[in-house]
């Protein structure tokens, strides 16, 4: 991740990964990093040191399931979102969208009454 944005993105990494898997089906680690880079126009670069511990944590929580496949001479580990992962992703994305709307309202005040209160 780019240095200036790393604190903001680290808290969102699980949601980013799960949303990508929900939208794209199964993916392997490098594929996830490249898709994030592409979608963020190079603004978010996920390192292996951040990606794989997060993938393993999500797998341990039952939100992702691995699928091992031989590709040429290499073994590739794909990750696929589980049903509970889909439910968790939808919850986290909704919370993130509300949080972003709240931040937008703070940065550029509007009279938006559709915001859900956030407790910090």
C-alpha cells in the first residue's frame, strides 16, 4: 500500500478482499493484488505481507475456503468466499458505505438525514 494511505486501507483490507471474491468468484493471491491495483488506478498496492495474513485470518474465520490447483509445474491456492463470507461482506460493505457517507458529510456538510449513527 502506498505509505500515505496505508493506515486508511489496512482497516478495509478484509472487506476489499471479500468484496472482490464475491464479485469475481475464486481468485489467487497475486490476482487479488493486481485487481485491487487495477480498480484503484494504482492508488492501492497490497503487499504480500498484508495480503496473506488477512487471507489466512478470513479462512480461519470460515469466511473463505481455499482450493488447491496444479497450474503447470506450480501449485496455486485459490480462495473462494463462503455463504457466511457473503453475509459478512454485505454487512461490512453497508457499514463502509455509511461511514464514507458520514465522512463526506463532515468534509462537505450536507443536510443528509439518511445517515446511520456511528459510535467510536
